[in-house]
C-alpha cells in the first residue's frame, strides 16, 4: 500500500500515556529489560493437535515470551493474551529492535503485573504470523507456506495450544488469564473450558460472542482483502501480498477501534498538504488511515488476518454448551470485567451481561475518549484496576 503522492503521513499522538505511567511507577527501573523470544513445539507427529474443525496439525510451534520466575508451586503465573494483530512481545525490548512490548507499561518489577511476584507469559496465538504456526508457516506435506490451506481454527483451538504451552512450562495453574478484545475472548474461554486451571480472569472490552455489528465489520474487511488484484485466492507470495486490500481492512478496523469524539478532537476537518490528484482526499483523517494501513502491511499477513477474524466471528462461549447464562453461571473463577463507555465495537452492554451472570465478577469502567483501543492507551487506569484485583486474589 503506497502513500498518495503529495501527502504526508500523520503519526498517532494520542498522548504519551506510557511515559506518564513510567514516571508514576518510578521511571524505566520497572522495565523487564532485554527479552529473548522463545519458540517451543507443542505438537509433533506423535502428539498432533486436533482442531475443532476435525483437521489435524502434525506440527505446532508456539512463540512466547516470559517475564519473572515460576515459583515452586507452579501457581504464580499470569497468562496475558493479545488482540487481533498483537504478538507475544508484551513487555521489555528486543536486542535488534528497541520497540517496547505492547503492554510494557503494565508488566515488570513493581508494575501492575509485578514480575517480582508473578511469572508472566504471553504467546502468539495459533494462526498468528509472529512465530506460532499459522498460514505463513511451511506445510510439512508440501514444503510451501500453508496460505489459504491452513485449516480453520477457533478461539478454543488457541486455548488448546496455550494449555500445551502451560504444561511445557511447568505451570500448574494460572493465577489469572488476562486479555482485551480477542485476548479477552481467550481469557473467558480458558475459564469455561479449564476451570481447574484458572483462579481468575480479566476480560477487557469484549463480550461472550461476536455481535452482528462486529461480524459485519470483519466481513467488509475480509472482502477488501479479497478484492485486491494481488489476492490470487490467497496464493500470493509472501513478498507480494495484497497490500492495498490489507491496508483498507486496517482502515475499516481503525474506525471501529476509535470513537466519534476521539477522531473529532484529533482531526476534525483539518487538512494536510493539498495535491493535484482530484481523486485523493486532503483531510488529515485520510492521511492517518493511510498511515495505519502502511504500518500493518509491513508487519502482518493477509491470510492470517482473514483466519483470525473468522475465529473471532465464530466464537461463542455457549456454543455446544447450552444457554449462555448457565455457562457463565458455572464459571468458578473470580472475574474482573472492564468496559469502555466510548467503545462502539464492543459496547458496555456486552460486558455488563457477562458480569450479570458470572457469579464472582466485578465490573470496572475505563473512562476514555478513545473507544475500543482504550485498553492499549489508558495505562494508569488499567494499572490501578489490575493491581487491586491481583492483590485481592492473594488476600
């Protein structure tokens, strides 16, 4: 996806919440520092992974990062689950790249997810493109990337892979499984599927199942990818993926991740450099969306985007289990559910329904003008809620 000629890219400047939290928490001393990504095989031809679809994967590699130390009981572990385009890089920095992890302000010694007391794990999900087996991985039967032939997978399949990672790491149970958006889906699924392995869950900005609104937005994004001439039925080379379609899919998603007030306050009707192209837009919001598309295209894969959004659309906590109310009522774990009043993608009514039926749940609001992405921005509020909740678990 190329930048329109004569246009400048608008970088996101929503306020340096991370720097503010760093000062509040005592500066960079709370960083986990340099971290080394790890990869472990959790499925082999002798122990293949059976998916919900009935397909079998003979090899599954999982990329993960871990911070802190697992104690002798094996029960001080926290599992942090990432959202749609996230990765296992949740905290610290890599030697070859100084970009901090996506929840770095919250993970480290003395921080909300305190690595002096907790063993914090974050893994790239099944079907991802950051080291865990997915569409960009080599199919052992052909020697070529799976591409569109990667079997359909679900949120429950992601949890099944994480449970194998749990066993490989020697974690006997999770003190808490924590996630926002797609990560919140995983946290809820963990508590329902493996209640004995989860003491507590934290679900942020998510509901028990995808709404027609969320499914519709994902469908439009997938069609944008598939309409790209470079799509080729998903059999594109990794060097020439459908960049325009993937960039457009990201633009569609970004509009749903933000709120009216947030975009209006930042951009309004401001204009960037005007060029002579009659078909281009001179509004700053257009430049911002173009920039977001370029960023995603450089780091993500189109088949992966399609597979992950399908998994999110298919997810339903109650599927095959009975009434949703009964399924939630049977969750023994303590729960912290957080909603964002300005979230138009997963409105608060979805989180409040979870709290209404989870027997040991508490509801907290993240007050933010930034919509769904508030769980990646409002670090000070997140830190306060997470710290209090985890402290209560130990009391």
